[in-house]
């Protein structure tokens, strides 16, 4: 946070006054008939006192600007008692409005914030906010009066924070002051939900800095998908990298083990997908253009190696980032991912001996421009234990050339 500059300005003014040699009225040369009377130089005294400085009126010290942690605490109190208007800071620009509120009011559940936005109780520059609306610096966000009926957050345990920091460190693939890339294990949720208490987003609380900034997720992985997960450690990095994902300049490569062998060894899957079912059991179905809630989804794939006609190791490059996109797309072409409980629909198909019935999908590699330097961050995740076991049984070599590298980016 920037500190008040009033003290520095006063000190600078004092030094300037000494250099310019402000004089008292008695020291000004007398003028007569427009002429200046010349004075004989005074003898210099070794202990000559400093020239008196003209007294300046007292200036009230500017109140120090509160830290982000203090501002957030004040915002929480205001939220509990009445309406308030928040100004979007430059480092909060391009954040989704719901994420903006999560950052400002961490004691509110994300589902609660989404409900506020959905019900139209939030205004941005006087207009009703949309759930996916992104903010720009200087905008005014009006927050309605809310009664906080949920309990205040319990003080975090120092021991628990230390355990979570050590766990995150143990799965870190890359880290600098702006970016963190972790190898998310299979079975660990990225965000909380109904009945989900342990998740990456919650663990990031343990990495909150002294300025109150908590690392932020910039994309998602399914709970049972392991591999590279990118996290922004600063608001600036979050905003910049989110733009990279939206602009589709980030390269993502996934590996999967699927049933059967695709007839076309290297191809393109282009469909529309829409969500069906309740949130907990939701799945994506292939839809038609124009269907309600349907979004275009595009994936490139390539067969790397096969085990007879029974299984294939394929590499996938998603261009879009729809929910369950790769799982729905592989099932759509008749080659669902091994161990997928939602999309594996081949009747009478038997799992080969020694292969575990777990989702065989991982985020193998990600390449994203660094938010400050623009240079590529290129990170590769190791195979999770169950996929490594399957590869060993099938004789697949992870060093084999991956043909998806040359697939188009759009």
C-alpha cells in the first residue's frame, strides 16, 4: 500500500527553504528612490545563528491510507449494516463482479454472492450487474444492505496453515512472485461446493500475504482430473493471465487413455455443448446451434500409441474451455475416457486386468505468457500414480513424440 506523502513533502519543503535562503524583513536591502543602498559585507562569525525562517501556518497531517486488509475489514462491517458503494481499483480491473465481491468480502459464501448478483441486487455505475460482467478501474459497485446470518469465520489454525503451505509446496511445479503452477492430485477439488470442505481455493488462504492479497485461481480442472493448475499470486497476474485464457493464447495439452482406437488418428472435434441435470449430477450433452445454453466447443486430438484395438493413449488440445469438454468430446466420437463415471457408456466393455477404474485424464502440459515479461512459462506435470501404472502395464513410453504439438491453435 502507498503511504501518505505529507511527511515527505513537508520535509522537502524545509530543505528547499534552506537552499533558497529565505530572509527576514530586517535582512532585506533598503530601497530609496528606486535604488538599492549597498551594504558593506558583514564579518562572518564562526557561530553565526541560522537565518530565521518565516513561520508557516500549521498543516494538518493527512490521514494514512488504510491497508487492503483494513479496507476489507471496514467493508465487511459496512456490508453488515447498510448500503455501500465500492470503487474498483486499477489492480481489480477485468475481474468478474462475483470474484470482486469474494475478494472484498471473504466471509460471504460464494453461492451467497452469486445469489445477490442473480437477484439483481447489485448495481454497477447505476445499472443492474450481470453474473459474468467484468469490471473496469474506476467503476462504482453498489452493494445492497445485507444481514449476515452466517457465523463469522473462525480464526485459522497456524498449524493447519503450515500443513497446507507444506502440501502446496510439495506439489509445486513452478513458482515466482506472480505465478504458481501446481500438480493438482486426482480427487482434490479446485473449489468448494456442496459437501466439499477440502479444496485448492481454500488452501490458498494459507498463502495470503501481509497486504491481504490471496492467490487466485485463473482456470479450473475437474476434481478427478490431475495435472497442471495455474494460480495467480497477485491481482495484476490474475487479470493478465485471465485475458490469456479468454484470448485462447494459452496452450493446454491433456493426455487420456480411451477405449478403442479412433479410425482417424489425428482429428478435430467441433460441437455445441449444453449442461443438463442438477448441479451435483450435471453433465454436458452435445446440442445444436441455437439451443438454449449451448456453447461451441472445439478440441484437437491425436493418437500417440495403442494397445491392440482395446485402448489408445491420446493427446488432446482444447481450444475452448467448456465444462467436461474433453470427456464429452471423446465420448461423442465413440472413445470415452477409461474410468469416467459420467460419460463412459460402452456396454459390456471390460476393464483390462491391472488397470484401475479411475478417470484416466490429466492436464499434462501448459504454456502461458508470463504476466510481466511476456515470456512463455512452459510446465509439464508427471503422470499420476494410476495412469503411470496403466502405462507401465501397456508398455507406453512417456518420451514418445506427441503429435498434438503441431495441432492448430484455433
